[in-house]
C-alpha cells in the first residue's frame, strides 16, 4: 500500500459529554471522519454501562466535569477494560494524567480533535507522530 491510507486501530469511539451542542458537534465531526460512534452519553453511569457491556470501544472521549459525577470515574472503568481515554476538558485535575492517553483543552478546533486521536493511535502503534495539535497533551498509554 504505497499510496493507500493506513488502517486505523482506533475506529469505535464512546463520547461522554453532557453539553448537548458539543456532543452533537463531536459526534457529527467524528462520523464525517469515518469513525464509528458506539454511543454518545451524558452521564457517568451510562458510560460505565457501555464500557461494561459487550460493546467494542477503541477510545473514550470524556469531559472531566459531568452533571452526575467525574469523567475520572469513566476513565477508571475504561482502564479496567484496557481502553485508552482522551480527556476533552477545560479543567484537568493533576491525577487525570495517570488515567488517560492524553488531554485536549476546550475549546478546540475540529482538526485538533482528529489530530489528538491520531496522535494517540500512533503512540499505541509505537509510531512517531509529526506534531501534536494545539491544546493537546499526550500522556502516553497508561497500563492498568
């Protein structure tokens, strides 16, 4: 495949966001970029249910501050299943870095969200990434 696209290892995404407009925009953007949205939920309990179900999830995008609790709780459950987490938030607590592959600061440009996912995918695959998107911090892939 000299000129073909690389096969993605991150395809199926769980979006956990309690701001309806942000959730809708994120889902639309990622679907247009050929990602599969397993679910878009706005509650910690719903995210835990999806992660504990038989659903295949390659990456969780989660805000830290949710209406019914903390995205850190979602990240812990994802970690138990070996699913990497991308925090998408404007307020990242220090302990979050140990639970996630990276963090993208809100507000962000759409291309930066795609770039953050691609950087996490490259890290998981052991590849170098060219440049990190604006507002994105890569923590690596935590081992649980």
